[in-house]
C-alpha cells in the first residue's frame, strides 16, 4: 500500500443522513469541509435521483457548497467528459448503496475509473456505503445469502474497484448476521482480512491504518493462522468447517494496523 | 467433568420433527431405541399440550413405545410424585423450546431437578432444544437482543440447569445473527467456551468431547487468549471491544475436545 494515496471512508450501510450525520460529516471534513467539492456517484442504485438528492441535501446542510451528482447508467456515460471533469475537480467522491455489481460492470476499467483512481492517488477521499463499501477491495462479495451456514455456494466473489487491496468487506454485518458469509468468502481468499462493518458505522482508512467511527462495530476476521479448513475437499453445497479464525470486534475510536494485521490498543 | 455421566443432545432449535428427524432419531437411539423410556419436559413452553404432542408423535413414529409428557406449571408440580416416578424410569429426558427462564424458575433446585441430575449421573441421555439448549450450562443467556452490537446490556445471564458446566450456549445462532450476543456473554464469563448452535443442528456431548450432528454448524468461541477487552471500563450501554477471539465453525461430523478447548481434526 502506498503512503501518499488518499483516505477511504467505508460505511456499513444505513448511516445517519438526517440527524447529526457523524459519518458523512467526517467524510466531508476529510474532503475539505466548506471548500470540499463532492461528487456523489449513484451508479449502484436504481433510484439515482432520489438517493442523489438525499446525499446532496445532507452535505449541503453541513455547509458543502459544491456537491454534484454523477450518474452513470452505461459504460458510455462513464467515459463522458462531464463525468470526467467533475472527478478531476473533486476533493471527495462518494459511492451510494445499491448493487455493487452495477458499480463494477458500469465503471470498472472506464476512463471514469482511471480518473477516480488518479485523484485518489493524489490524495482525495473516496467514500462508499453498503454496495459502495463492498466494492472497495480488489475482490468483492457480489451476493450471497446471509443467515445461513457458511457454504461456498452462499457467496459469489468478483473483482472489485481496488481502492483497498488485501481485504474483503461485508456490510450490514451484525444486523444481517453475515458472519457465515464473510467466513465463506475468507475461506476462498485466505490471504485477505475480512471486515464486517455494522450499519451506521465506518472505517476511515489512512495509509496502513484504519479507525472505526460510528454507532456499531467493525468485526475483523483473520484466517491467516487457521488450524483446519475443509474448503479444498468441499462440494459447493456442503457446509464449511474452519478452525482457528481470529476475530477482533472494534467499536468507535479503535484503530487497526493493516500491515501488522493487529488492533492498535 | 465426570466420565460416567450420561450424554447430552443440545439442539439449536427448529430441528426436523416431521421428516427423517435425524437429530431426534439420534436422541432416541442414545436413549435406548425401541426400549427407550422418554420423558418430554414441556415446562419451557406456553403451549405444553401442542408441543408435547408434536414430540410424542415424532418419537412414536420412530418406534418409541414409552413416551410421557411431564408438564410442570409450578414448583409444586416439580415436586410431585408422578413427575418423579416418570424421571426415575426414564432413559431419556427431553426439554422442549420456549423460555429458558421458565425452566430454571420452575424446576431448578426442586426434587425433579435432583432426580434428573441423579439419572443423568447414572448414564441416561438429556436433550433439549432452543430454550432447552440454553439452560444446559451452569450459566445461561436469559435474554438479549440479537442483531445488535455487542454490548453488555444486550445480554442477561442467570444460573442454568448445570448439565454442562464451563460453557455458555446460544441457539438459532447464524439464523438470528447472534455473534454479538454470544461474545457479550463471553466477555462477562471469560473462562467459559461459547457454543453458537445453528437451527436443526446439535452437539452430542459424551464425556469431554462433543460431536456435531445436523444441517448447520456449531460456532465455538473461545476468549481465553484475548489480547484486549474493554468490559471492565464499560458503561452498560457502550459498545464492547474485544480482540483476539478464537472461532471454530464445525459442521456435521466434526468433534471437539472440551478439556483441550480444541477441535479434533
């Protein structure tokens, strides 16, 4: 991971958008506060106007003067000059919720994708909630039943937008009982760390550390030192066995070292 | 733990009662099969006749010839000679679901309690599902929100029926997203092991080992070697932080050594 890239605000969904908006406020502050130029990417959602409006209002209430919606319904849209110009000026890019597969199928490997990554490397903040959180790693959970036993067929993985390599992210984590789904994903990608982010909760990634903000907790699952896993001999509808998973449950204010794979206490 | 005590069949709720009844079948087999004398304890439920009937039919369909319902609505009932005689002859005692606090408030420290423990020490099998599973340890989860962040105030603990000391048991585990609740319980009882038992899944305890049977998995959580926990400085509505929890997710056929706190692979 490079040290001079920007920051990430990765939200587990259902963040406060009408009260004191602690998480969105932090995103805006990191993007430059009053001086921020925010782009809201509504590509994930089927209701871009409604969702875009909600975030525009929230950021404007907090004093943001330059908030634009970039909605891309097609890959052509994602190569348009309007979209690219907005990103070129942005100090913060925010991905709404919806379907993470829409984000990658429409934006990944377009000029817009390259432009956001370029700005990110220059130090701007990139945020996302729910689907906009799931797409952050280089490999993402596309779909999969929650509330079922860990099985390989409950979770489909696909390439993500690669803002945060080396992890896999699940959202609405405790609210939707997604431990089984996250562990199933990790069993297939044992080198990565799993982040289960609760609703109205976020990780703010700076360099090789993150800090938790918000109401809930972030569950970090680490399978690097497991003592047993049956994934290699498993047919896809059979239940997963995995022994020695390490879990850290981190609420507001706790920090984590991504390189050492360890909480900073 | 004594070696000559009986066996336990601890079920995470919603076990099959009408199909091939794999878990109830194993309970019946351990209790002596055709020769079994089964007592169904309906104390936990508000619908004792209906629930008692369901289990009676299930066991009779599998060939059990002697199935009796013992329903105790009061502590007087739990000291009655009818109940005591039924237990004295039983080779298997099965606790239905309902409310685990009803089991302990009505049965704990009665003659019936002593009689079941005496028969258990003599080698009979004791089973329970849902509330009948939660009550098995010496300390049990009474109630607590699922699907919320781990907080001390989400979980109330109380003395259990003490068939399996040294653990705490939660049921409907993945189905109801109870990781936070189980971890909150463990933070207050760090010496014990946590068992999160999925629906239609059971642990069969023999001596110092258990084996998993059924459709789902058993999640064993071990906080013996945690590196950080904020429970001592926590006000009750504040979120719990806990680092270094060890998890084992064990499906059908997997065994676990309770003394070594380790899966047998």
